[in-house]
């Protein structure tokens, strides 16, 4: 909610703990969680499918694209990272 809280009560700490345990930090979603092999395959497909005038895929769209196009959940914490930018 944007409030300032001690680190021990923060979302950052929760994500770090989930990443350490390689568990998704989901809010009740029952979607299939992407494995490393799936991530590589899907990213390759996204890059190969880019229009010639496209130079990048916004980081903010990656998770949504995985859900809508591939019907899988990209969970950085399930792959051992607290931040999506660290995963990619």
C-alpha cells in the first residue's frame, strides 16, 4: 500500500524469503509456474516474434505476456530471484 514499514514487515523481505526457498509469492493463483526451460523457450519465442521495428520488450509487460500468451506464471521467486530484473 506504499506505507513505510520496517524491513522485517516489508514485501521486499517476503520476496527475499520466497526466493531463498524457491517458492512463488502468489496471491492464490493456481496457474502453472514457469520452469527455467519454459522461460528460455518463451523468451526465445517472444524475441523471434518481434516485429522488425521493435527493439525491446518492456520489462513491465513480461509477466503479463507470459500469462496471456503462454498461460503460465513467471515467478521470479520460484526461480530463486527476488526481483524480475535480476532474473532476466
